[in-house]
C-alpha cells in the first residue's frame, strides 16, 4: 500500500506540477501575445509614419518637378522672345542702314543738282550779260 500511496502522491504532485506548468504556459502565452500585439502596433505606427514621410517627400518631389518644368517653360519663352527681339533688332538695323544709304544717295545727288542749277544760272546770267550789256548801241 505504501507504494500505491507513494504513486498517488507522486501522481498528485506531478498533476500539480503540470497544472503549474500549464498556468505558466498560459501566462507566458498571454504575455507573448501582448508583446506581439504591442510590437505589431509599434510596427504599424512606424509604417504609417514612413508612409506619411514618403507621401510628403513624393509631394515635395512633384512640386519641385512642377517648379522646374515651369522654370524651363519660362526660359523657353524668354529665349523665344529674345529670338523675336533679335530678329526685330536685325530688321531695324537693316532699315536704319537702308535709311542711311538713302540719305547718302540724297546728299550725294543734292549737291550735283545744286551745282547744276548754280552753273545754269551763272551761264544764263553770263549770256544775258553778254547779250544785253555788251550789245549796247555804242558798239554799232
């Protein structure tokens, strides 16, 4: 009987030990689940923060790209306007040169006309003087 009682006592102490181990496993499992949940929330929070940072950076990049595109368009517009202005300047310089050429022609021609008129007046006056002044009755 002692052996049976010893076996019963050993069985009860093993059952107690198993119950304690079960309780410890449940406690550890519960703590592990709490830790896992906390880590999951922490990771999700970090992911949300990273998403927000990524979206902000993406938005800033898009804004910079739009600003660069706008600047390039402004530069292209200024270059087109500069080209138009250069064409206009060349046209005005050509027109100015034509006007100068006309002035040179007119100033070159004008003195010849003036010289021709003066010479004509001198010749006519000389002939008139010769005819009317020299041809006085005293000569007859």
